[in-house]
């Protein structure tokens, strides 16, 4: 009987150890999780605000959503905020009008441990834009990951098809 009781105690202890949970920013997650995801937050709102500012040609609001030393990885080409703004201005100067149709998906991942730059929050999004110049329009889906720290976008990775944009820039 003692062996059975001891076996039950050991089994219960093992089960309890494997199901332990912890709190991260008020979220309950398993102790072996690297973080958690949420579908809306102040950071997802920040990314939406930035995209809407871009669509509305509100360069002041757009710039204000980023840290001054942000790094953009635009289809693997790295640039700073000034270089990014020059590219956007060039599109507007060519008469390209941006329209944000919708976010196909957007969520935030919060990691337990910050990276070497102190970032633990990342917003992932798929945004659907229509770009128009004259009578020609193209649809562009942007796959974006934004590293967020202290309420600002500090690094951004963008992947999208540039071919249609190049045609509009002619």
C-alpha cells in the first residue's frame, strides 16, 4: 500500500511540475513558453496609426510612431528613418495615392526575455493597400514585423512585391 501511495504522490508531483504556469504582464502562460500573443494592444494600435498616417500622407504622424534611430529592413535593404521618408515622399511627389484597405491580420507577440536591444514586443501584420496613380491601381500586401520599445517602432522588417510600385513610379 505504501508503494502505491508513494507512486501516486510522485506521479502527481510530476504532473504538477509539467503544468506550471507563470504570469507575464498579467497574462498566464506555461513556464516553458517563450512568451504569448495577443490580438490587440497599444502596440497593435501604434502600427495601425502608422499605416493610416502613411495612407493619409500625414508624414508628421507617421514619423512620430517611430524612434529617431529606427532601422527599416525593406525587402532586405536597410535604411534609417530619413531614407525611408525620402522614398515615401518620392512616391507622393510622383502622384501615387495610398489607400489602406484593411489589415488582413495583426497581432502582438510578447517574449519573456528581451533581445540584446532590450526589445520584447513585436507586432506582426499583413496590410492590404491599393496604390493609385492616374487611372492605374495596384494592390500590395505588406508583411511587416515591428519591434516596439517604449511606445515607438524601433525596427521594422517589410516584405512585399515591389514590381507594381516600380511601374507606378515611371
